[in-house]
C-alpha cells in the first residue's frame, strides 16, 4: 500500500474495492495455492471446510490428478482444465461446488496479487453455486459467503469447542453445540458470548465416566482406576 511508512501497526483505510475481508487476504490466498499456480479446488475447499463447516468427501481413489489433465492440455485456461478434469460423474458433484467458489478468486495470483490475466488467458471469475446464487467476481462471492451467517456461526462454534475440549465433537455434544451457537446468534455474534457459552457448557465442565467406572473413580468391582 502506498503512503504507509514505518514498521509500527496502525489503522489505515482500504480503498481497494477488490479486497474484502479474510477471503481476499494474501496470506489465505497463498495458503490455498501451489508454489507455481493457483488452485480453485484448494481455495474452494478451504472456504467450505474452514468458514462454512461443509467438508467435501475425499476424492475417489481411481481418478487421475489434475496434473495429468494439465500436461495433456498445457495451453488451456485453468477453468477449462478443471472442466475436463471433473467430466467424470464421480468427481463432478463435489468439484462443482469447490471449483465454482475457487473461480471467484482466480483474479488473485498464487501470492494474492490482483491480476486480470493468467499468462495469455483472460481470467473469467464468474460462477454459479448449487443454490442458484451467481457471482461475477470476488466482491460478489464474498457477499454470498457473508450472507451464510448461520453456517459460519455453527462452524466457528464447533471449531472453538473442539479446541477447548482437546478432542473432536461427538454426537452427544450436539445439544450443547446447538445451545452455544444459539447463544452466539442471540448476542449479536460477539466473540465473548461464544467463549462464555463454551466454558459454561456441559462438555467443557463435565467429564464422561468410562463404562464400568464409578463417579469416585473406582471400578465397579471395587478396584481403583487412575484419573
């Protein structure tokens, strides 16, 4: 950014209309790219898993990688290469969602710099999600993702609860997860409400006693167990 001198942190006004929140931060865009090229698949997958809690299933084991498609068609734009790659019906269902999100971020190169062309190919950043929502660039894509507040709140709650518990969320945690998410929404999505909801929840405050162990830590047959 021009006009910013010195090494101290300070608040500045962002006038670049192409930047909007975490989705367009260079750090995230670099994280979800390969060293030599962007990856609409990785970028789309990151949005689904990290922000919306909608993790796609793993790819079928017999499907060739994108590299083989790229070698066979080196001059095709990335969009065309991915369209060929996902021609397999077994891949299309998941790739359709991930790729479309990633296409909306293709104006950013592998380290997050704005661009309008990838080599000789003009970038086409439009896309249509399975919901029918369409976008023509990163700004409209960010607006669509931002509107999915309920999914984001649920995803954030589950990830922070997982961190707080030191384990994955199980089926018996669902009621607590619902309650914490509801509390977060009712309090205007304040982070403090999320933290309080977690530390006051049963999964955080209580320990499940293994089967055959009494609440005092002894086994049902009278012998002691380590706690």
